């Protein structure tokens, strides 16, 4: 039980990190285009 809880926690943290990186990569071109527009 403890093993599964630890594994699930690591998996959630990993997914959150990947999601944050994906959002960052998606937001980068938008920020660049905004800077170019300004």
C-alpha cells in the first residue's frame, strides 16, 4: 500500500512537471509574438 502511494505521488509530480513544461513551451511563442506586436 505504501509502495503504491509513493509511486502514485511520484507519478502525479512527474505529470505536473511535464504539464507545466508543455504549458511553458506553448506560452513562449505567444509571449514572443506579443513582444513583436508591441
